[in-house]
C-alpha cells in the first residue's frame, strides 16, 4: 500500500491518503475472465449462430451467478447442417464465448480511502 504525504506550510501534521479502488475512479478491466464453449446438438431451422452464442453466454452467466456487471464476447462460432433422405435439414451450432465479470476499478489516492497522520 503506497501513501503520499501532503505537506502543510502552517506546521500542522502531514496527512497521507491511502490508495484504494472505487467505482467512481472508473473501470480499467475485469477481475474474472473465463472462456466457455458449448454445442447445440441437432435442431430444426429457424435458428442461427448469433442466437446460439447468446444462449451459451446467458447460460454461463446464470449457472455461475455472475450478475449484471458482466460482459461477453464471441471467440468462435460454427454451424453444421445435415439433410435427411426426405430433404429435412437440421443444424448444429457451436460457440465459444469469453465472459468477463467482477469489475476492476482504477486505483488512486483519495481521502475516501482513509488517511494516515504523520
């Protein structure tokens, strides 16, 4: 923990502010990141890779109880299709997402972090 002294020209004690991370300081990144992949299995038409990736990300977020302060990005996605002898086409989607949560806020010296008299 670093502290900075503020000097007084009136002979008072020096006051140092501790460093801490507060939401007000802005976000510099995330404390938690995880990559997760899943496949849909064969399904009928009317779906697409984007829908499947949304489902994969939302499933991960719900199962890990990540909460609303999170974000996700698509890493990869894919689609396979199969036509049976009657001409019916089924699809299988795959998606890998990177989910980030637990915001990491910038660190700085501030009176709200606490003070130390010297």
